[in-house]
C-alpha cells in the first residue's frame, strides 16, 4: 500500500485513530506492518503490500476464494475431466468451459495464456450488445476523470475498470475488495502487465470501510456495488467517506420484466434492480444522482459447462431480456 493513504485511514469498527507499526517499507510503499486501533484495540495488518482491514463483526461469503479452491480441487479429484478440458481444442470449447480453462491457467500464474484466453472467452460467453454496453460505461468513467486525485474503486473484483484507468489516466488507484484472494491475484496480474506502480490494494468490507469522513474525492465501482449485501448500509457508508463524487457502472432491468424481478426478489437483491430502485436506495442514503450514458442491450443467458458439467459464469439473466447499462453519478 502506498504511504500516501495512511492519513486517510481510521479504524473501520469505531472510526478512531490507528497506531502504525511499520516493519518493512520500500520507498513510497508499506510492505509489512501491524496496525492497531488506539481506542477499541482491533488489529489489522499489511502483508506483502496488501492492507487488510477486515472486521470480525460482519459475515462475508468470499466467492473468489471458493471458486479458486473449488476449481482446483474439482480438477484434481476428476482427472478425466481435467484431461478432457486441457486436451480439447480451444475452438471446440463452449464459453463456460473456456472460461474455467483460462481460470486454471491464471491460478497457475500463466498470465500470458490466461489473458489471451479470457479475451476470447468474453466473445464466447457474452453477445456484442452486452460487451459494447458494458465497455461503453467504463470508457465513460475514464473520460470523466478530470483531476489527479487518487481514485478509490469499490468492490473491484478482477479490476476491469482499474486496468482502463491505469492505462488511460495518470491517477493513483486503490483497488478494494473484501476478498484478499482476488487482491493477491490483482497484485500478481498488474505487476505482469506493468501497471502496478500506481496501484494499491486494500481489503475491507464496504459496509464498514477504513476511510475518514469525506476523505475520498473520486470513488468508482464497476458493477460491484450490486453484488454487496445490505445495500442501504453500503450506500450510507459510501456517502460518509466521499466528499465529491461516486461513479458506478450498473446494469438495470425494466420493472415490467417480471421473470427477473422475481429472480432478484428471491435473492433479496432488488435495491439496484431498476431505475426506480436505484433512485430510492441512493436517495435514502443522502445522495443526489444522475443516470448517465444509458445503453439498452439485448442479452442472453450464459452457457453452462459441458466438460465441467453445469458450471455457469453468471446466474443472470435466466432468459433472453433487455438490460440498461449506465453510469450512476452520485453527489452529496
């Protein structure tokens, strides 16, 4: 983690000051450190340049860790499946199997092979409307960055937006996620891509972040907010830490799409399903918002694995439908 962020950080539990015990640093980065709250005595750490501010008070479901460990275990326990996945020509693999084969190479740190395969996998899994609509939103955010302030990206996942920001701006970027597993991957991947110099990595739960009130000038998220539990709590926390603007890439459905409205209701994630839901969720948390750069896309369900039987990339959509890709620009 870059040292410049130390003054922005507080205890995510009680919002009091932190005591820093830096064990190893390297110019402008902290490599290893023990961190303790001066008030509640909660302990945090920086290990191998990744800051971890996770709290024990919140339960979380680390899908990145489960997917990686689950895939490796499954292929190890099913050698015939592994052999078939590895030996089937790439052009004969369907989208899901192709994606998981790319994921396997990524787990083995073969980023040359996995990067090439993921690029092709997108074309197999998603139609052009989906890809064009999504990429248009990331490009829009990149064009909206007008200053040199650090950008804090929430629920970064693999960091598709982060990669565009690092390539096309001069800003320092913080990638965040509650999964240390995906942040370790990001460190290795962005070093491989030669894009790590301006990147810091911080693990925390977006419901309880380690940032001071009004400390973030520009905050972004690339479809990550929609996957976080307790949306109202998250948006209030985002409002607390931001002092200017929060730009989120989102995908919305029409309120008359009853199949998918029922789908989101079933999983308790209706807060960001439609324009009206987004407006209500943000407004209740103290935001003024605009929905920008709307792109209506015809989308289809993603394929299931044939070699890794039943494996899916996305659970949504469950049938052909239209979605609205957009950027939600929020200000206090």
